[in-house]
């Protein structure tokens, strides 16, 4: 049995791919079972690197130059703290979470952790997550080739995760302007993952997308890593699915009806869209503000070109002029994202994320 992880920024098709794979008899892959573990791990790395001022920073933005494999085995996680987090999830009023990963997972996971030592490593907890997924899904392990999950914002940790034994990673990218538009301009009232009345800072979205594309470029030759382009998966399904099948050595087919295995209900694809337009992000060019487009193109720059995302602002002087006058409207931002470095464009701040 191998571990499979799907990574990618929000609105980049990770949930769709997770449902496609989870509806295959040889794969069990749930959705965002325990993001808190990866946040703990990233904060631990930040602390060990003695990086000032960015604890509780949005995950997935930092780009660490060198991460020793030993970090996987440091016993920095307190069992008591882990149990507290699990209890908070179990008693949470946010029932939408259990449509991603069933409540049974957390109850089984808690029982498993209670039997363990007082201090645990990231590697140990990751294996316990995988073991728990098998238990609560009740599948025959002899018939399963891959067990895993999809998570957003793991980009900073991908080099380390690839060092985990028998672990493969599928990383999804999408045009950053489509992601920004799909996240901040969606009018789909059925969305449960986020409040469509609020927005995420344009600079933050740009940094997340840049790091994801940059990391993909860095890891693309690793045999345990596969890059999947959302736009190609939409337009050239057969070719991309064939590529995924070869990577996993399993025949993958997209079923007409996809089931959410957490609640056994039919899953509706492309929640970032609306009933008339399944791929909501394609409208970015005519609907996004020019300064939002400019900021994203400035941040993502060469990585957009590497992935054939054509830039609107080809004149650097025009681009720099727009960006220098950029100031985010904070009225609609989520409270946690109202950080000063996401409000105005600052080159020194942008270049800080190469640690």
C-alpha cells in the first residue's frame, strides 16, 4: 500500500480530482482530514529556522531552501495538544467539515492517539492518519493500492513529504487569475467552504500561486511527483487522466456520477462555478479589477509564462506603475487575512519568502 496526497490551492480542482480517484476501487482518498497537523508542522519549521514575525502565517506561502529529513522524526507534537484539537473538531458546530471527512474518522483517530506516547513525530501522526482512514472507511486493505487525502496549502512541505516512504504527490496548478476570480467573485450561494461575501487579499493569493508553481518547477523531475494542470484537465480530460493513470499504475476512469464517500451523496462538480458556468474562473479577464490582475502578474511573473498563462501587462513600466499604487480594500477581507503586508505591495516583503 502507498500513500497518495493531492495538493493545490483552493479553486484549482483538487476536490474534483479527489472525488474522481476516491470513486476508484483501488484508491481511498478523503478530503482535508487533519489540516491542523500540517499547520503545526509548518510552524515548528518556522520556529526551528528562527524566522521572526510570521508565526500563524497563512500556510503554503513560504519557500524553505533546505529542509533536513530529520524534521519528519522530531518528537515535537504533544499528545495532549493533539487530543485537544481533535476534541474541538468533534464538538465543532461547523458540520460542513464532516462532509469532507466523516465524524467517524476523528473518533477513531482519537482512540488511536490516546494509546500513543506523550510526544509524537510528524511522521508517526501522518501514518496514524492513513491507518485511521483505512479503519473508518472499512475497506479491504488487500484490494487497495493507495490511501491518502487531499489538502490545500501543503506547498511549503512538499519536498519533505516526498521523503516519506511510499508517498506520491499529485500537485494541481491553475491560472492564478482564475483562482483569484473564482475565490473572490463567485456568486454561487451553494458554496459551503467559504463565505462568498468576503474576499482573500490579492497579494496573498498571488503568493500562494507563485509558490505552488515555483515548487512544481523544482519538483517536476521527481518520479514520486506529478503536476496536473487544471485547465488541461478541463479541456483535455482523456490525456490528463491517462497521465495520472500511468503515474499511479492504475486505470482511472471518470464516472458520470461521482459519490462523496463521506456522506454517500452524489457530488456536484466545480463548486467554484455556478449553474450556468461550471468553470467560473474563466471570466476573470472582463470582471477582475485591473490592479488585481497586475498584482498577480507581478508576483507570479516568470512562472506564469512557464505554464503558458499569457500575461495582460507586458509593459513593465505600466505594470510597476499600477502595482505601486495598489492598496487592498479591507472592507470585504476575512478578519484573519487583514495583515498589513497583504494590503500594499512591497517588493522587500514579497522577496522575503525565500528562506
